[in-house]
C-alpha cells in the first residue's frame, strides 16, 4: 500500500511539473515602430536581451507599428503584458484628449505606467565640409534636405522658422534615403535627420564626406521647447567636441494590467543587459538613469521598486 501511495504521489507531481514550468515563462508583446526604423532594431535587441538576461523566463514578441500614436491607442483594446514605446508627452496628450487624441479620450490611458527610457529621437543638422557652415545662421542661402512626413522633417521646418531662416534656404526635393549621395555630389549642402545617435546616415556622411553636425545655442534650445541633449565628442568621424542639440525622449510603457513582479523583472533585465546591448549597438550608450527625469507620468510600481534598489532619483509624480 505504501509503495502504491508513493507511486501515486510521484505521478501527481509529474503531472503538475510541466504546468508549473509553463507558468514560469512570462510572455510580453512589445509594440515598436516600422520594421525599417532603428526603433524596430532596438526592439529586437531588447527582446534578445530579455531572453538572455532572464535565462529564457521572459519571451518578448516584437510587433511592427505605424507609430507612437497607434501604440498609445492600442492600450484601449490590449490586455496583459502589452509594452509599447512612445514619447512621454503623448501620454499626457492622450489623457487630456488633446491634439492627435482629440475626441479619443479613454479611461484606459490613465492606466499607462512607465518602465524604462530608450534612446531619444535626436535632431541632427548635418552640413557638408564644402559648405563651410559651422552654425545655424550659416545655413542662409544653402540647399537643405528636410525630407517629408517624418518627425525630423516637421521639426526641421519648425526650427528654420523659429530661428529666422524660413524662406532663406532652398529646400531640396530629394528623398532622405538619398541624403548622403546628394551631399557627396554637391546636390545639397546639408540635411536634417532625427533618430537615435549615432545615426547610420550621419556616420556615413561624416566618414565619407567630412560632414559636421551643427550645435544649437542655449537660446535656440529654449525656443524649441525640446529636451537638451549632448552627443559626446568622438561619436562621429572628425567630431572633436560634444554637440549640443535637441531631442524628443522615448520611453517603454506598460499598463496596470502588468503585475509588479513582471514589471520589476523587465526593468531589472533591461538595465542589466544594457552594457552588452551597447557593445553591439552604440545608441544604448546614451541611455542613463538620468533620463528618468523625462518621464512625465507614473512609473510602474514594479519598475519603481528596481529604481529604488539602485538609488535612482525619482520625481514626486512617480
């Protein structure tokens, strides 16, 4: 009888074991950007970093997206471990039903919680060596490529107007994807691009055409109402000093659907994987705990627990 009882217990344990193992795996959906963008590449790197850093306990499925607004809107219908990236300011606009969220207010937006910052969208005003331009005023009379429809194009046009250059530069009708060849053959004097630094097209322009990235003055940064960012010296070929420019912070968010343990594990694994991610892609080097200041709304309690453990400074609204 004793033997039969032990056998039954063993069988019961074996039946429970696979279910327990399945429960230990956390599945996360990570909504990113268009598959051609650097932000999609970052999402893939995060997914790989999470898998390696958690010994396979966290599985991240990356989904392509049409942009930050769509990512926020999907919070309405998404449940569970939905993680998405967007500039923090969009969360405030969504909650207030303002701008692109006019007439789209939803109580789900109040349940959005921040996890960790990722590389910011960084403005690059790139000028050819031949143009001789070293500051913003020098762009007058030059041919500049802004591109179309992107954040960089809209922001670039805004800055030309803000800094008194509207109508004083020639805007090139060239696709941004052709910016480097156009710069090299003298078709354009410069181009404007926004992306995480170091930006691949700027690396190529600096290395092959001796292009330089312009710095903005403190006054210009203030006028732009964007976040100040420094691109360290040596980021691009021939760059001997830091470049001061503007940025639009980008953050990974979840909702209150995510439990504290999962948010903690994701946040801890992200920061502990950052060094190895940086060795494969330099844009991670620019991410620091100081960037938590860019978060304008609540941080997920699970993520906040990690930040408290490492002594990071959190604003009162976090």
